[in-house]
C-alpha cells in the first residue's frame, strides 16, 4: 500500500518513505509469522463500522481502518456524508459500505448492523463517533437542545455497543469497540455545557462497558481528540471555498445580553501544544487501527490521546512556540485537493 503527501497548506514538508506507509494487508495474522520476520499491523479479514463518518474525524478513522485492511461500513445521519466517506475509501483502494441511520434510534441501529452482517457476515470493530457538537453556555442553553445532544451521543454509544457486542458474541468474535470522546470529557470549557456533559459521562460508560464485556474477550476503549487539524482534501476544498477557517462552530444567536452578563474568555488551542503541531484525523486513525488490532488484545477500559502533549501539560505552562515538531505525518489519503478538481 502506498501513499503520497497531501497537497495544499495541510501538507507536511519533508521526504516521504514508502517504507513508512502501512504495508499491504496480509491474509495471515502477524503472530503466525516466522521467527525474525518483520512485524506488521493488519486488519485483514476484519469488518469495521464507524458511526458519524462525516468528512472530518469519522472519515479519517474509516479511511485508516480500510488502509490497514478492514472492510468498513460508514454510518451517518446524512446518506451523502456516508457515501462520501466510502468514495474516499475506494479511491484509496479499500472496501466500504454506506449506511444511513440515526444512532439514537434502536430500529436504525439494528437495521444498520443487519445490513453489515448480511453483506459481510461479521462485525469485529465498532467506532462510536457520532455526536452533535452543540456549542452553548449554560445560561443560554435550553432543555430541548441539551437533551438532544445527550440523546444522540449517549444512546448512540449504548445502542451500538450493546447490539454490536451481541453480534460478536453470537459469532465467537473477540472484537474491539472504541468511543470517541473529547478534551471536554476531562476538562471544563465555557460554552459547551451539553457536549461536556455527554462526553464526560461516556468516559465512564467506556470503563463500565469494558467490565461487562471483558468475560467475552470484547474490548472497549475510548479515544480523546484535541481539536485536530482537518486533513480530508474534500473538506479542505469545501472550507476554502466557503472562506471558513475557524476551529469551532459559531455560537447560537442569543440576542442582547443582560447588564450582568460577563464574558468567559478566549481559546488558544494551537498555542498550547508542547510539541508544536496539532494532531490530524490521520494521526487518530493510525492509533485506532492499532487499538483495533490483535496487538492490543489486553487493552480495555482505557483512554488514548494523540495531542502533542496538550492534555499532559501543567495548566499554567505555556509552550515557547519554538518546538522542533514531530516526525513527518505518515499519510493515508493518496488524493489531494488538486486531484478532486
């Protein structure tokens, strides 16, 4: 399997070595390799399902799982978003399936799983990524929006974890389930009261589900993104056409503020990274692909973070901004904005 550096402002400077790219998926597990041979991560023969496979993190994870050898079903509330994720997988030599469904509706979850099982006979990996990034201050929030945000995330994680686990158990599959959290699960940020509530709750959902499913050899873990830099060529082209550059969605219109209102402060997510470079969905995908492989067979109930040290740093410490940076990114998408016309 080969790839090239992305074009445009998100491209990483420096030489690319094909030896660094994920190798073609092997049919035999690496553990059966002869003594002294090269060890390789492969998801060949496995089937994955990614919820919320929109153009940013979800699509990046789906692409990574496919590049490492899995067949990948892409779920999204909007069928076109799921189809776009599948087209990206197929452009890069993988096999995908587009699914439309509301992750908080049990009938939709069962229908999506039935379609995957009917086509491919199994499910080994589930990534619970679907959520509503709803930005609202607690003094502005309304109960309907608060409930909707929590229902999508919490019900979605519960339903897909439960029913995918049942499908795995019935087929004797010792699978992997990963819930996508947020730095808002672990730290307080103003303006995200519903989002922080459900992400924080899911952090312990993962640990509890891991204990429930451990007797069956099914692992449940979480991954915490920290404002990753988008690297999907289609999304970058769309944002450039729209003139969009912001890292967070605009707040809802709230009308005039009362005289007692006080502003909460500002964010500097790019200036708080000790290694000097934000993660991308590709970085996230590499981690989740490994976490979903047999090499991670005893890892369960854990949270993973790839953020250049942002979450680990002392709260009052501000990096100098003169970091050497990490090694070059190992790309997974062989296309660029130019290739997409």
